[in-house]
C-alpha cells in the first residue's frame, strides 16, 4: 500500500511541475522550466524510494552491465555491413522496377494498348 501511495505522490509531483510551468506564465522561461525539472526530480526521487523504483534501478544497473559485455563491431565491419545492405537495396530496387515495368508492358499488351 505504501508503494502505491509513493507512486501516486510521484505522479502528483510531475503534475505539479507541469502545472507550475503554466501557472508561472508571466515569469521568465528559465523559472518555468525549473518548475518542471523540480517536479520531475522530486517525482523521480519519490519513485526510486518505492519497491518498483528500486527494482527498476537494479534492472537499469544490470542493463548497463550487460551492454558493457557486448562485443561491438569495428568501424570496418560496420562499413562493410552497411555497404552490403546498400548494395542489396539497390539490387532489389532494380529487380522490382524491372518486374513492375514487365507487368505494365504485359497488361498493356493484354488490353491492346500500344506502348
């Protein structure tokens, strides 16, 4: 039950930050943006104190750790793969253009139109 209250409080803090942005419409833009950022920051802190927030934080840490384990391709591999994909796209475009032109020609012949 406490987690639900914390989640509702976080939602209310976000709403308060956005409402502050519009309430301070006569103020400088930096103050209006600060109101939104303050609401978002307070909401994030409140959310992270709840059990779902703690679970999300652990998940995020594990995701960063897994991302660091990934063997990313080298620049050369990336450029080669991009070149292959580009060449495939060009070949497929030409193939589809030829099929389309052939079908257009066949339909015109069947309908007795010149062309």
